[in-house]
C-alpha cells in the first residue's frame, strides 16, 4: 500500500493554477497525437507483414504526413521520426521488389 501516488499540492499563485490547467489539456493533446503516430506506424508494419503491396504504400504515404506533423510539433524528436520513416520505407520497397 505504500506505493500509492502522493497527492499533488495545488499551486498557490494564480499563474501556477492556470499553468496546471493548461498542462492537463496539453498532456491530453500530446497523448492523443503520440497514439496517432504509433497507430500509423503499426498499420504500415501490419500491411508489410501481410504482404499487401498497394495497401502498404498507401498507408506509408499517410504515415509520412502524420510523422512529419508530430515531429514538427516536437512530440517526438525529428531524428526518431526520420529513422521510423526510413526503416518503414525500406520495408515497403523490399515488399515492392519481392512482388
């Protein structure tokens, strides 16, 4: 029972209270975008594993747009976004060459 989270104290200053309210909203937005990023990457990987060349290339195009926007917002580092795009593009290209 000792592992329960300690209760957070409310900030005294009005600016601190406002910052806490904003942080809740920002955290929810970032969590949603992070989930969107991971889902887009996962969908491309599933299409590649299934061997569906056309679907994989379509999903890859949409995934690139999602990854770029989220990297621009700073939710994931730009290098991580570039690395994910590069790895998936090689998988999609290998799928196209195999067919």
